[in-house]
């Protein structure tokens, strides 16, 4: 059978495209205990699970999450609910010292927030590199827009990367110490914490499958042999269906929902493959799972006998992102046209520390590793709420006014080793549109018009290495600081708060690739929703 574009557009358009009607608001309560796996500090578990428990609620319900730090050390914990806008609850955004004080060992913090917006999201630790294993899924359903497809019974596929034999705390220390120490690329990619994940399906069915980028470092590309995918949701937002996809790029923090149509056969096994892109991958790091028809189908002990899916290479992924952009389905979510009220250009780069031995990532010549805030007694957000700005790290803060139309350009440059890296950038508290992409250096006098007029709203984007990437022949340390591509996003400053905007590669953020958006503080409110 084949999947036609018109069929999938019909399936999506069966949804009610009106705004959700307020009904009964339910409260959903969860208890999360953060521990080490077998007392090994490299692996954090949430309720002894990896990935952590799934949160599944309806849009606008109230979510209550009690997080208890049971780590047998002095490590702090916070949880960020990635994709949740936290409107009027910015204090629940989960960034230590910025929106809350960290959860100390033995302490419990309760997050209470509205489940909004609908879609596929992820929660994860926002301290150090804990998110390598401390993460889980949030699914927010919209009863007004039910999917016209069966969701796979095993739930989303969460992709993660893992370093075999590497102590996480030593890994964190190496990133900030002088001399700098890099523990290398991840040993493996996992699907739902497994190297041999099996997805069971039945024949002749349409399935909805959610794909979540829980990786700390890796951008992966995923595909299923002999099964094309139709992308219907990106970062929780509905899109004009993108059919006949043989593979999908999924960067750290990104989420996709796809539909697949199973074949007219009762038995059979097909390879599902996730492989690393945009970095030099370790040998055998790719993960091969199994799509299995019927429980009676035997899985070969040697998966090399299976045909593998056709996965796009970096050039193909780059071309797709530039020319085949995901488009919003909803008229109400189309990008405003014309010039922005304010344009902010962020030049990202990598430099040595003053002693010439350490390394930091910088934005406009300023680095923001969280060590800078360790001596605070109250969060920056709480200080702002009370009119105190003396502790603000002003060199990495950008001020937005009420309802401004804002363009932010992320200018990529070559790192110290002569290689331009690609960066998955994530914004807290907002969705935005990808306005345009470009190569080399951004020019505000020329790069005015958007690439398309109806890009999807999302909360993460890739800033690609358009030159000097790891697979280019012209890599050389003399290329350091050269421009190598840019991305422009457009957003509306309609959510007062103090929001982090950062590279979602854990090591890059830990090494300082973060800025803060101080937004409309005159209208800042912090609502504490009732737990009862």
C-alpha cells in the first residue's frame, strides 16, 4: 500500500481547528525521586527508570511534580519541562539559580504548571550533564484534535547517547578545567535506553509514532527499512503533512510525530536505525532496533542480515532544511511578516581561557557557565520580581519589551580546532519561527526576507555548519573564528520572564553557550497554582 498526501491531509484536517474550549481542568500528581543507578554517579535515574516515567495529560490540565533529590552526594538537581511555555509560572521553568534555587541533596521541590501547549515534549535535568540519563516524555493531548491513527502501544521512541566507562562527574570537571579534557564521542546511541529495542505492530494499520531527541551531544538521523514516514507534528506543533520521508534528522531536544502505514503481511522484521550526523561517530555507535510484525516473528541474532533504511547524509539534511522547510498547518500560527521591532545578532564562538589551557563557548564574547551563579542565595528571577538587578550577569542578558516582534540571528563561527560545529539551539518559554538560513556571515542589509512565509512554530533549531564542517577537506586551525553559517528566528515577546536561550548540546551549554532573555519585566507575574 502507499500513503498519499491527500489521505494524510484529510486525516489531519478532520481535527477541529478552533481554539480549545475551556472545560474541566484536572490535576495530575507525580512523585519523582532522583537517584544514582547502583550508586554509580555516572547514571541518574528517575524512579529507578531510564528513561523516566511518562507524564500524559490533557491540554490546560494542572501538572504537579514533586521532585526529591536522593543523590548520595552534594549534587544539585532541577527539572526543566522542555516545550512547556510556563505562562505566568516562569518560576517553574527549572533552571537552577535563574528561575529557581537548585534542589539540594535530601530536599524536595514541587513544580506546578498548566499543561500547555499540546503536543510531544520532554523533561530532563538541567544541571551539568545529568540529562544524559535523567529525562522522560511529556505528552499533552488535545481532546478537540484527536489523532486519526492508532498510537504505538510502547509509546514514544526516545533517542539518547551514552559514554561507556566514562565517569560523568569527571567528564564535567574536564570540560571546565585547565587543561581542557574531552572524554570523546558517545559510545552508543540508545532507543528507549536499549540497543535492541523492538517495536511491535500489526499489519494494515496507520500508526502514530513519536520520536524524541533525548541526546546530550549527538544529532541523529532515523529511518525504518521499507517504511516511509509522514511527519505531522514538529516540536509539538501541527504541520502540513510531509509525506514519503525515508529518514528524519532529530537533534537534541527536538521532537517529531510521524505516521507510518504497515504492510499487508502478518509476519516480518524490519530494521530501524539511528545514526549520528554532524560529528565524527564512534565505531558501532549506531543503534539498530526492530519493527516486528506479529509476536511470532523471530528476530535474527545477527542483525547485519537485515536491510537497513536509507539515511540522509549531512549534505542532504542541510539541503532539506534550507529548501523543504516544515510548514505550519494552522492559520493562527503563521509568522508575522515585515520588519521586526528589534534585531539581535548573537555571534557564537569558542576561545581559550585566560591561561591558554581551558576552553569556553562564548556568545558575543561573553561566556555563561552556571558556576558564575553558585554564590547566589535567591534566583535571578525572584530578584527581578522584587526589583533587584544587582546580581544579573548583564554581559549575557538581552532585554525584550512587551509584545515586540523580535528577530534573533545565531552566527556560527569555526572552533579552535578548525572545525565548524552545528548547534541545536533551544529557547525556554517560547515558540518561534525559523525565518531564514544562510551561509558564511549574516548581513542585515541583505538578509531581510524570509525563506518561506509559513514556517512551523517550534522551540529548537539547528544552526548548521555550512562550511569547515568535520567532513570538509579544508579544515585547519587557521580557520578559527571564520563565519560558517547562520540562522534567523522570529518570535513575539509575549511571555514575561527570564528565559534561557542556549545550545542544547550538554557540553556546549555547560561550557557557557547560553544567554538570558529578560522579557517584559513590567508585566512579570509568578502564579502559584493550587495543588488541590
